[in-house]
């Protein structure tokens, strides 16, 4: 499969063409074209192209738009024929996009809506998407998000300790450089001949932007960038970590407004703020000639990175692999050495000759640790474009439905009552009081509650969900069924024949009713979502939960399609506990749908 990848920034456009198929290793992928445009002006721009020995020539394109439109002709000149798909790098996917996503009007709208989270980056990425959709209207185009890899970060890593209503507005840590961190982790495992799932790895991406990422068992569990790409390490022009108290102080004492403060922290801080140059080569050169500002900047840079290594080793309970990448990580032997200095206590020891003689040609990823050191230290070029191509190839090869994202909600124990039951429990003709509306249209939780009684014990204060049904149904978890002392079967809602009896009590009396079940997990689905995901009513799918901190796939999840349904998967509290979900989460369909066998009395 031939994939064209775009990485559009605000003032440059990088693109590449790769031949690779789903399931192939990174080594097997062929990079067949590499190009970039930058320094746009009224007379044109610089155009670099070529893989091994890139050449630079002036080109007549004055804007990114013009340059993007020129790509088909440039590829044709290079003898590159048919393209099968296009992949675009998108900086921010919020908490919504956890995998490569095909670009349609709907998904583009959803990405557009995330612009407030990444006002500097997403608009530039999307500008290229819009042009590419005009130039290649018939090609499938995919978005691959910098944030996606980190959506597995547990809540303890992704949550800021700030007021609840701020968090409700999406204020949380997302992390960036995800495609790069994922690539170097896979590359390191390949080179070491080990399974990524067996490794605790820290990736240090040190370029103009810089971030550290803790990857345990192939899963990102923490990363140093936060809600925006400003948090964490010292960068070319970004401050990295600062006390948020700085904002108020600078505003009061220096009279700067919010936009000026953000601009200063984004564009005039980091190496630039400390030394007047954002380029580590300059800074190292000046430091070597006695410039004390440059010397301090190097100390701060290395110290901050070293602190993150210590923190992430602690977060993972140890460290097996440390990987350096990005312009500084790849090229600065002295910075690698400074960062690792003093980490011998945790098994990080460099071989100084190997560190000095790093050769990264032909996608090499040399090891630079000392003989016998506990932690393998590797250097590798990052290859975000290759990783984007790989994500696109595997997403395109997935059967329809796979990868579709499903919100997950936890159903605590509850009952659905019939008319006769309400009469018995609350008095003849009693009307339940509608309380909180549920997300399934027309459904609500009643203000009233009931109690359940079994031979072992009782459960009080159990919710009643309306509207009334033809038959009473009592849904509990397996743990609840033990608390009650009644063996409840796993059933689909409504399949109540030969279910156990249980006693219910309310203010007006008691009722013995059958209908006690453990509800089998299911997805309510609106017909338009089912159409989009390629599933139908009665299908059974596997759903892998995301961002829970526990990697868990629920198999045999029943899809229930109905008009007006709010698309959402329901699991019970035992399942939620196993997955580490509280209240709400999200998952992805991870296996093709199969037609459902009769499920009426299948044990779980
Ligand atoms: P970006 O994040 O924009 O892709 P790069 O990954 O190319 O940036 O990294 C750019 C940084 O790498 C700059 O600070 C540059 O000075 C630094 N760099 C490149 N080569 C060297 C080198 N030989 N020694 C030290 N720093 C280097």
C-alpha cells in the first residue's frame, strides 16, 4: 500500500511517501519520497527533497496552499504513480480520538471543535487537510493524532488538581509527540529483539519541542507535556514547567495580559529566553566559549530531563530502556551524557565511546550503554511520518466497525417495575416521581427507591428506572447476587423466563417477583451509528476499553440498535471495577462483528 503523509505546520510543510502493508515491521517499510517546503515569502519558498542526500532548491510557491497543490506534479516528476491513501498529522485529538481516524465531514467537524485546545497547531494541520481533500477528492484521508498514544494515561497522571468545573471544560493533561514516542518505543523493542510488552521504557524526544514519555508494556502511562505542549521539559522557545502562580505575578507586576504571557512562555522562553538563541548548537558553542548564560541553560536543560527520568522510573517501578531522539537527542553526545550523569544508581551507565560515535544512517538505533549496564540506552531518529503511514495502513486494513469509539457507562443495580409492582410497593395507582433523566431518550431515574431481600442479606436504596415496563426486571451485579444470596443468571434485558424470584419492599408493602438477572453487557446504538460502524442489531463485538489504566477487552458485547438510542455501552459495577472505570469511560470495537448465537441463558 502506498501512503502519502503530510505534516503541516504554520510555516512549513513536510511530506513523505511510504510503501508498506498492515502487519509489516518498521524495517520492512520503504520510504520512497521525502520533501519539505519552508521559508515562504513573496518570491517563493525553499524546497528540499531526497532521502539520503536531500537537495535544496528555490520553488515558486508563496504559500502553504500553493505548495500543497504542487505536490501531485512533484511526485509525478519523481516517478511516483498511484497513491492509495493519505495520512495527516494532527496535533490535538482531545480525549475523543484514540486511533487513526478517517477524515469525513463529520470527523473533520469534531476535530475543528478541538481548536481551542490547540489554537497554534490544529488550524495549520487542518489547512493542509482542506487543500488535500480538494486535490485528492477520491482518496481516503486519515488523521493521526499526537495526543492519541497518551489516551491510555491513567487518571492519576492525566488529571490536574483544579476545580471540578474547570475539569468539566476539558482541562486535563493530554500529552503530545505521541506518534514519535510510539515509534521510538517500537523501534527500540525491534532492535533489542524483545517484546515491547515486557519493557519499561522512557522515551526522551529532544527537538525544538521536547517531551519525556513513560511507556510500560507498550502503553504510554505518563508524558511531560500537558493540556498544551508547554508543560514539562525546557524547549527551544517554550518554558516547560513553571509555577502557575507566575501568571498572576507577571500580570500584576509587569502589566502583561494573558495573550502576552502565553506568547512569552511559548515563543520567548526556553533556551531562547535563557540565552537569546533557541538552537542548542549555538547554545553549546557559546557555553564552550565561556558564556555563563548558555552554561546555565545547559545545566537546567539536562537537570530537568534527568528529573523526569527519575520520576518516570518511579512511576513504572523500574526502567529497562532509555531512548533518545529528536535533533538534540540524536546529535548532542554531550547532552546525552549530562542527562545520564549520576543515574548509575538506577542502572543507567553510558559507554562514552559508543555515545560519541552514534551513526543513525539506514534507520539504525545504536545502543550506547556501558557493558553490563542494567538499562539499555538507545539513540534513534524519530520517524513520525513513517509511523503515521503505518497507523494508516493498519487502520485501512481493519474491517469496518473496528476502531469505532464507544462511550461506556456503568449501570449500578436497579429495577424496572411493572404497574402491578408499583401498586404493591407504593400503593394502588401510585405514580412514580420522575427524577434525573437518563441518556437513553425518554428514560429516567425515579426519586423513589426500593429494597431487595434475599436469604443472605438485603440491598437498600435501589434505583427504579422508568418508564414502567410490562414485566418487572431486577438488575444486579454478581457481587450483589452474593450479598443477596441468590444465584442470578447473566441475561439480556427482557429475557426473563425462568429467572429467580426475589422479594422487593417499598413504603406500602412487599412483592415477590421473578426477573432477577445480571444484565449481559451491551451497546445501545443509534441506527446512523450502526450504519457508520458497519454493525447491526444482534451483532456481538469485542470492545477494548481505553484510558482506564487497565488494558481490558470485553468480549461478546451485544449490539442493540434502536431508533432514538443514545450510542453507549453499558457494563455493570463488577465489570467497571475490573476495568478501573468510575462512572464513565470509553472503548473501541476491537474485533469484527459476528452474528449473535442465542444468548438467552449463556453463563458469563
Ligand atoms: P523539531 O522539533 O523542530 O523537529 P529537531 O528535532 O530538528 O526539531 O531539533 C532541533 C534541535 O536540535 C535544535 O535545538 C538544534 O540545535 C538541535 N541540534 C541539531 N543538531 C545538533 C547537534 N549536532 N548538536 C546539538 N544540537 C543539535
